C-alpha cells in the first residue's frame, strides 16, 4: 500500500491509499530476463553501431540508452534494446515488445523476454552476424 498525494488542475488537493503492483519486467532492465549480447572493445560510438543494425535511438535512462527497431509500420511489434557501455564493452539487453503497454488498473508490458522466442533468437543471430 502506498499513500498517493496529488494536486488536481483545479487546485484541490487530496490523498488516497492505493495498492501498487510493480512488474519486475517494467521496473528496470537489470531485473529483466532479456537476452544479452556483449560486444567487446568497441571502437566507435554505440549509437552508430546500433543504427547500423537498424535501431533508432529513443532516450537515455540513467546510464542506459534505449533503442527500438519496429517490425511493422504501426510501431509494434518491435525489438527493444537497452544498451550501456562498461569500460570499452557494449552490453545489449534485447526483448520483443508485442504491443504497446497498457495502463488502467494494472500496468501490463506486452514483451517477450524469453530466450525460447524464435523471433528473438533470430534477431540476436542477425545482430551477431553484423558485429
């Protein structure tokens, strides 16, 4: 249970006690079971490396960078990468977002993190062939 304090646009203030469920997958990539690729001793900018693989930079999230590669015009499904540089190595965590996350009573992230996913295995193979 968490106490939520808020201010409404009208200026009214209030608070509620709400039950919060945090999905470990949506919380941060270190808790996710993403497939991981390590590129040793990179010689160029990680953004350029991932662009060459077909990924578009989305945003920084702390020391991580978020990239996506949509598989359809609508933007989903898409491969989603969290990348970070450790020393001179590039660590890539990849998963497949099947559709946009939904919000409401429960937050749901519709991603495939499992190494059993054929699509994910194929994408990892494609990335490794480019490296």
